C-alpha cells in the first residue's frame, strides 16, 4: 500500500495517476451526498457495426455534476470511489440506471444493448451476481440487452466463486466484453475460460496503428485472436477517418469513438437512436 511507503511513493506514479490529496478529500466527503442528491449522470457512447452499420451497443459512462467542483469525469472520482469503497453504491446506481435506460429504449422500439463498466472491487464482492440480477429485475431489462465490461487484470485471479458467478450470468444471457484489451496482462486462456463475447481494443493501440505499420500489425493481431476465439473485436477511441479506414481494412467488427459520436446525454441519445437505429416493428 502506497501509504506505508511514505510520501515519496507519489514520485513513481505517472502524472496522470496522481490525485491531489485535498481534491481526494473533497471528493470523498461529498460522495454520499452526491448519490443522495442524484448528482451522478450517465452519458452513452454508441458502438457501431462496420458491416451491419447498426448501433450494436451504447456504453454507459458516468459523470458527476458536482455542485462546487463542476462537471467531473470518471478519471477524477472513480479511483477515489475505489479506495473508499463508495464504488459499491455508485456501481449499483450505474447498473440500475443503465438497465432502466436500456429498458426505456426497448419500450420505444430501440432494441439496443447497454454496456456497463464494472470495477474490480464490485466484481470481487460476493453478491455481485445478485446485484446484476436485481438491476435486471428492477428495470425489467432482458439479460441479452446487458453487457458487462471487465478488464483483463480483473480476470487474472483464479477465483472459483468469481468464475462461477460470471458463468451463471453468462448462462442467463448477459454479455461480456473485455475492456482496454492489450493494456493488462493479456492472457489468452482467460478469454476462453470466461466465455467473453467481445474484445475492446484500447485506444492506445488504435491511435498508434494509424501512425505506424508495426503498430497496425498489433491491432491486426488482436483482431485475429478475437476472431480465432469466436469473439468480436471493437476498436475504442476512433477519432479520424484515417483510423476508421485502416480498422475496416484490418477486419475490425465494430467502431466506437468520437469520430462516430461522442458520449451523449439522454436527450441526445434519443435523437441519435432515432436517426441511426432501426426501430423494431412494434407500435407504441
Ligand atoms: P473506458 O471504459 O475505456 O471508456 C472509454 C473512454 O474513452 C471514455 O472516457 C470515453 O469518453 C473516451 N473516448 C471515447 N471516444 C473517444 C475518442 O475518440 N477519443 C478519446 N481520446 N477518448 C474517447 P471517460 O468517459 O472519461 O471514462 C474513462 C474511464 O472511466 C472508462 O474507460 C472506464 O474505465 C471508467 N468508467 C466510466 N464510467 C464508469 C462506470 O460507470 N463505472 C466504472 N467502474 N468505471 C467507469
Ligand atoms: Mg468501457
Ligand atoms: Mg476502454
Ligand atoms: Mg480506458
């Protein structure tokens, strides 16, 4: 733990990873109130199929409309919530809110899955599975319309309980995506073991690939691994038409990034879905 190593420990962190101590405290102290007063908000970013041209999922990304600190992005408060344990109530709120939103879209005729980022702290809790089932039951969302985004490092643990609870969630139809692929300890065995559906290639590789052919080879290889294992490959953080072109050429299945759409608030989501998402044939 960083604390026991003294203050100098901070020297070893990358600048982007350091959290100002007073900032940390302010955030920590206002967290519970933030939850009680509904200050958290979800934005959603579409993932679009290269060939289907369909909106294949909307990823929920949490923001905090803080009364004093302004509009905060997860980089600022998720790490704090993880060290203080507040990630548990926040994560439950995110799951419920995202499921409810997808359930509403479904009622409006947009059968689009919602994708939810899960923290390792949440996943390791004994009742994680129950939390997911509760959110589904509460919102009335069908499990096929929920996707959980986990990272590689979270799945490295040889934890029987974890394996079983993920297997049960998969059995009822919840989908599984491996987020930020390539940045952790890429261990191919776990992809099969956890029966994941999708690999999300981290934007670091996506960006590097548009600058240099060797780097492009890495993206091609990751997509190839995904396909050999029967998973789909999504590119994250796509920002330019040049990136889009090389990714399509490589055989990426879906694209996510500001080039197609930034994360959208709820109202903009409906406009987006109206424009780009075919409605299923039901009347409402
Ligand atoms: P992530 O899950 O890998 O999400 C992708 C991040 O890339 C998002 O940042 C998104 O806004 C950003 N992004 C999307 N397109 C582009 C692009 O074209 N260019 C660039 N440069 N960035 C793009 P955001 O929303 O700030 O979230 C950052 C991270 O915070 C997420 O990374 C995820 O790990 C975490 N996070 C977000 N929401 C939640 C949540 O509800 N729960 C948990 N536990 N973590 C969350
Ligand atoms: Mg994600
Ligand atoms: Mg990611
Ligand atoms: Mg990321």
